[in-house]
């Protein structure tokens, strides 16, 4: 248990590597198949800004060279892979010449912060409620109210986000409508800024929480049903332990572990959902960056953001796979699965 | 004794027992299917009773509220547009009549293709084994991690406009993994089971074993996976539409929401513009969830004892 078997580690690493490789390749191939030329879009933007562009042929050639479009395809591909591995996604065409990696570095902390926060809250609430649904000592109200709340599970966070935005931001004006912090505060480690960030982040986080806790609750419910019939629970009851103690120390503790692997399957949808929530709240994260890039047809940014989000997903799955056997000693790393 | 005619009360009781014994007839499945059928009915009957031409831009006065409400300009709604109009004068009712079935169509189509591919690959993987199995297993493990939304964003921003069917095909490329994994796992465990061994000993062909012996046992799982994939596909399609991608010329619910957000419908209190498509999508997702919960009860008898 103390060390990870080499074969298992290699297997997981191979999956991680293949995921990133296939994603990167898809992101590279797809635009190549398209008739649209990024250099011409760039030129079109210049023309739109200035009215007319002198020497357009020369500029087009220069741009092509900058984007590396003159090399043979294979060389372009290898260069691209190397650049991707080194997080060099080129320059943004909409906010030329800002490097894409700089834009992503600005947006990533916001996305990660929102994601980790809402994930911790939903994991906690969802598992607790799921356990209470099965526990025979739960109050009647809990057993009726939770299943009713469960219908929200299926709704993507963007829909709950719209609803919350309308009620709490547009109508009641309790929370700001958009943004990640107020325009009047200076970003930094100040109290005002922290308050502003929390105030702005509340609705996006809530819209994710209310539609995702049910996923954990449903999974927990299934696991609790299994645990409920175990001999050790019967023994604990026979010993006369307090019901609450049995619930936390005997039932939830044993049921919660498989829930962690459920995360690995869900993380992709969670991140995609959050990207959309960020887009409607204009929250300064990857979602807004992606949406702005789509509006501006800013290919390097679209490619960079997509790659980084897929990388985030693959890494999360990898980490869960690796740490899972450490927290649940019943599971052995198995090479064949 | 058994020949004696049953009393009416007894017959009724027996019928009820039989009805509750059939796990396919549970209320969740019933309500879920009902909600989806209602949306399909709106799409079909709506075209008969309401003029679909009203989805065109400028067919009415922009931003009219539903009857009984007032917009910011003080205009009150009329029955010419029972659900109001959006920012460029399209009738909301016509918009959902045309748009709602589109979303379902993408979901069903993508999931159906994904499911067919999944059944094929899953059986191949489970039966053939060896290198083929390794390749299929690793590929499905890898592809299940990649969120479809992002690859599709790259695709659409490079190619521009797509048709509904094209979008469904693209999404199908990301929903074959879970049925593949599910079927592979089940096939591997079933291969060892007594009845499959028996069929094999009695000289049944591989096709017979696959489709006559194994597939019927997989039906509840397949249905469950199918419905889950319909949800994923619709979520992905709506996600694309809300980012301003997806079909540009066909009215869809996601695109209506996209236009509403961009026009500031939230601040202008034009709730019918974004709210009606949102509500309809929510109903669709709730219906799919109920079906899935109902199917869970079919495939996992332990859940039947619990009331949800």
C-alpha cells in the first residue's frame, strides 16, 4: 500500500499521456481541415480597424510565417506539439501581441478557485444528504425534501445560473450581475478585494452547487443501501452505540470512498458546465476567455484554452486514480481492469 | 380449489400485484416518458395549430410580453403572441415549437449513433479479447476523459455554421465510450455465466449468443446508458449554442438563450425571452432524469424497496 506498483503507475501515466496527446492532435487537425485561414482573419481585422491595409500581400506572407503556416505539415505538427508541451500557444490575434499563455495564466486562478470551492461544498452537502436519505433515523422532512430537490440534478448549471442571476442580481439586486470583482476595488491582498470577490463569486458558485450536489447524493444513497446491510453495522447497533456515531463512523466512512472515483467520471462535465457558468456571469475565468475568443475568432486562444481545460480534466482523473488506493486500503492497484 | 372463479376483489388484487411486479411500470419511468412526450407533442401539434412562419425575424413587435404582463415600454401583451416575442420580433411560441424538438433530435440522434458504436465495440472487445480489446479499452478510457464541449468549440469556430445532423454526428463521437465500457464489462462477466456456457456447449453460434442470450439481459443497462447519453448530448449542444456556436440559421433553445443574454434580457426584465427556453430545457432534463431513475429500479432491484 505504501508504494504504488510500477505497472499500475505506468498504465495510468500512459492513459494520461494518450489523453493529452489525442486532445492536442485533435485540436491541431481540426482547424487544418477547415477552409478558413487564420492569417486572413487577422488581416481582415486590421482592415476592419483601419479601413484599408496597404501591402496586404506582404503582411499576409509575414503573418503566415509568424503562425508557421509555411512549413510542411509534419514540421508544423511537431513544432505545435513541442509548443503545446511547453505551454507556448502563440500570440492572441485579437489582443495582438499578447501571448496566449499570459491570458490563460490570468484566467486560470479564477476558474480553479471557483471550481475547487464549489466542488468542496457540493461534495460535503451531497454526501451528507445522500446518507440521510437512507439512514433510518432521519427526520421525515429530510426524507421527503431531498428527493424533491433531486430533480435539479439533471439541469445543467447554466440554466440554474440564469434563474439565480435573474432573481438575486437583476430583481433583488443583492448580488452583482457580472464580473469576478467590483470595478472600484484594486486587485490585491486587501480586505475590500476579498469581500468583493466573495460577493461576486457567490452566485456562480451557488448555481453550480444546487445542480451538482444531487449527483453525489444519488451515488451516496446507492452506496449507503449496501453498507446498511453489512454485519459490522448490525454489530454496532447491537453494541448499543449511538445512532449518530454509527452513521458517521461506521456507515458514511465506508460508503464515501467509492464516491471519490465517481468524481473522475464526472470531472469533464463539471468543468464544461463551469465554463458556461463563467460565460453567462462574465466571470473572469477560462469560460469568459473562451467566449471572447470565439466572438473574435481568436484561434490561438480557443486552442490554448481548450487544451488547458482538457489537460486539467485529465490531470484530475490521473490524481484521483493515484490517490484513491491510499485512502481506501481495501482497493489494491490492479494492472488489469 | 384453483378452478373456483375468483371474486372481483381478488382479481383486482392480483392485477395490482402483477402490475407492481413489473419493474418497467414504475411511476418515475412513466412521468419521465410523459414529460418528454409532452415536449414532442408540442413540436408536432404546435405546427398544426400555430403558424411556424412566426419564427422569422420581424414577424411581430419586438419584446412584447405574454398577455397579462407589461414590458418596460409599458406595452401589455396580446394573444397574438401568447408567450410574448423576443428582441427581433420572433414569436416565442413558434420559437419553442420549432426549437424544442431540435434539441431533442440532436440528443436522440447523437446518443443512438453512440449507442450503436458502443454495442459493436463493446461486444467486439469482450468477445475477441487480446490486442483488439486492449486498443478499444485504452481508447475508450482516453476518450471518456476529454470533454466534448471543448473539442466541438474548436471544430465549430474553425468551420463556422453546422447543421443539426452534423452537430449530432460530432457529439456522437464523444458518447460511445460509456456504452462500450459498460457492455465490455458485462460481456466479460456473462461469458463465465452458466447459461452462456450452456449455449456454447449446445453449439450456438457466437451471433446467437451475443444477440439472443446476452443482449436481452443488457437491455436495462443499455437503456440507462442511452438516456444518460441523451442528457450529455443535449447539455453539450445547448452549451455550444449558448457560446454562440451551433446551427446559426435554425432556431434552437440554446441560441435563443444566447441572444437573450447578449441583448441584456436579464436587466431589461424580459423574463419570457430567456425564461421560457430555460424552463423547457429544464423540463426536458427532469424528464430524462426521471426515466433514468426509473430504469435504475429495473436494473437494480435493491432500489425498489426504497421510496424516492
